[in-house]
């Protein structure tokens, strides 16, 4: 929703109060790394890389409640600081307007500098439109190690399905005793079902639904009808369709992988 200065003079993302819930949920989720994975202080902990591709200003401020709190990027930074094996913090903060972009980046850098990340955490800040950001970052990821991706756009159409698909396909593997286990990235997606639902009913906006869901109009319409027949409301139907699409992407990749293994082309997927 753009910038706003809070009573302490910090330039923040202007946010509605309900967003606080999203950040509280993300904070709890990220705490799993320090409170669970790293709780016994084991020496051989897996490393963790976090990629926040819609990082914004760092802080959020709700003018109605007059409250400031940490947005996704600063929560991610806190997580990597607390978790003993936090390794990479990749933040992409972009805005099509150059002045907004500059303000976002400056404010994000200020917020980060107050967190005092330890040296083991490498921080990279980029300012690229999402397609370029994902292109750039994918070439630097090692999918054999845990990675967490935060995808929190303003609008559902700002996160085209093919971006999600490319991230889902970043599979690697790790060894657990004699077994080779597939490693997949973890995705935290803010799916804006309210707006998606509205767009499904507006003729000239339907293309945006297709972009976000990665489906032709006739396909998402048919699926939506199907879910509605089984008594689901549109919001739940959209969530189910999205989850189903992610599951399909993963199983499609597994099928290709098994086929390649049979024909002796294992390295195509594991190197
Ligand atoms: C909902 S805000 C992100 C809030 C942030 N995750 C937080 O928790 O504080 C969406 C962000 O996406 C940025 N954005 C808009 N268009 C974009 C695009 N095409 N590619 C990447 N980012 C974009 C906006 O400037 C804004 O910073």
C-alpha cells in the first residue's frame, strides 16, 4: 500500500491491521528453526538460506492501530540470527516507481543494520522485478541444502504461477544413513484469495486469474465448478486448486526423475 512514516520516524510499509496475523504466523513458523531444529545446540545442524522475493521496507505500520511491527524481511533476518546455522539472507525489494524503490531499499537497509547479523549470515539485497529476481537467484541456489522462500505480493497476479513452479522444482537430495532423501524448498506464499475470488467474476480481469493459477480460463472455471459442486466455497476452492497444482508439479518432476533413473540419467536431476 506504499510508504508511511511511523511515530519513531521509520519509513514503513503502510499496512492494514489484519496483516499483523500474517506476520505473527510467519514469525511462529520461522521460530521452528531456532526452537526445534537447533534447540539441542547440536554441532552438525543443516544450514538455512532464506529468500524473500517481495521484501519491501522492512517494517510495517498500521495508522489505525498506530502500531509498528517487523515485516517478512526483518523476521527472516531475526530467524537467521537466532538459528545457529543460518547462512544466507537474500532479499529482493522492488517497486516499479524509482523513488519508491529507493525508499524501500534504504529503509530495509536501516532496519537490517539494527539487527546486527552475525558474520556467518551472508546478506544479499537486490531490486529486481520478480521474473528477473527469480532468474538471478535460482542460479545461486544449492538445492541440496534447506531453503525457505517467502512470496508475499500486493496482488495475486504479481506472483505468476510459473515463478512458483520454478521454485517448487528446485529439488536436491541429502543422505540419511544409506538412504538418499529428496530435499524440496519450503514456500511461504501469501495467496490473496479475496481478490482472486473477485477477479473470477470480472470479465476483463479474468486473464489475471489465469496468470496467478497457471491455467487457461476454461480449465480454472471447470475446476472451480467441480469444487463448488462438492460444497466448497470459492475461497476454499481456490486454495484447493492451488495446493493441487503444487502437488502436480512435484509429482510430475518425480515421474520424470524415475524415468531418467531407469534409463541411467540420474545425474540430470541430482548433480
Ligand atoms: C505486500 S508487499 C510485501 C510486504 C513484505 N513482504 C513485508 O512483510 O513487509 C509487496 C511488495 O512487492 C513489491 N512489488 C510490486 N511489484 C513487484 C514486482 N513486479 N516484482 C517484485 N516485487 C514487486 C512492492 O513494491 C512491495 O514492496
